[in-house]
């Protein structure tokens, strides 16, 4: 399809396990973003990739969170040693390079940590 | 750093009545401002955006917003609410990454 895709759509894991969330941006979009949507917390910025520049990791809540973007396209968000407070919907978005451009969001991955 | 304030997490509006969602922002540079909507069980989609030029911006589904620099506001309005407007609405400001408000859950009462 032409939109941003994310997988899995839902993930249930046990506390302490590692999880990987995947994002496929729109072809040609050089900017990619990860956000977290928690109940009552709104949307929280996590990390931003722009082309070959060093990513802006300023939103990552702890060192258990990391993200990669391979080949300027697909991105993986990894959460190590998951905690119950990590339960949320993780959203990926992509856009063209210019900052006025619209971000297009994927459907999200709903993560539940038991 | 930029930030966005949206007051009133839940907003109830009667069908046919005015929809008004308030958004105030802070930004150290001229802002780019956005409203996104999230319908139930769907992803976020852009409703409208202000970058430069005309301060009254029209978006999809009859929504519009006005950028008022003196008030640091970007309130979203629609003259007549429809049942299909029930959704969560997020205001956002951007100069590099996007900073979102906490959102307004809009309920339309028949």
C-alpha cells in the first residue's frame, strides 16, 4: 500500500521481555518519527530520523528504548526488559524532508506488557 | 522548546452546534501549526495546517482554524457538528519535531 505500515498491530508480552516494533515508511520519505500514545498522556515524541543525519533521540524515556533505521527506510523500535508502564500504542510517522511537510501516521502497534 | 496546551480532555457538543477546540502554543521561533484527528480505531490524519500566509486555514470536513500570533493560539472550529465528527483531536506545533497537545475527545450528542 501507499501508506505507513507498522507491525505487529498488537503485541502482548511479559514483563522483562524484549520487544521489537517495525515501521515501513512511505517510499521517498526521508524523515521518520516514533511516538508513544498512552491513555491520558496524549502523544509523546520518542525519536526522529532525518536522512543520514544522527537521529534526535531526545524523547526516548530510558536507555531500555532504542531505534534503528536501516538503509534510510525501515525502522525498528526496540524496548528491552519491558515494564508495565511501557504499555501504550506506538505510532510511526514519515514525511518529506522539509519541516512544513505533513507527517503521515501508521496505524500503530498496541503493546500490552503483563 | 515548543509546547501545546489543549484544555478540556473531553468536549461534548450537540449535533448542529458549533465545535470549538482551543489550542495555545509556545514556540521560540515562528511556528508551524497542525490539527490532527483520530477516528475510533484509526490512525491519525491531518485535518489542516498553518505554515505561512493566510492565517485562516480551511481543512477537511468543514473544519477551519485561525492562527493568532498575538494570542499564541490556533483554535479549531466547525460551524455545525455532525455525528461523524466524534473523534479525538490533537493540536501540534513543529519547528523540528512535532509536539502534540494531550488531545480533545469530542462527543457529539444527537
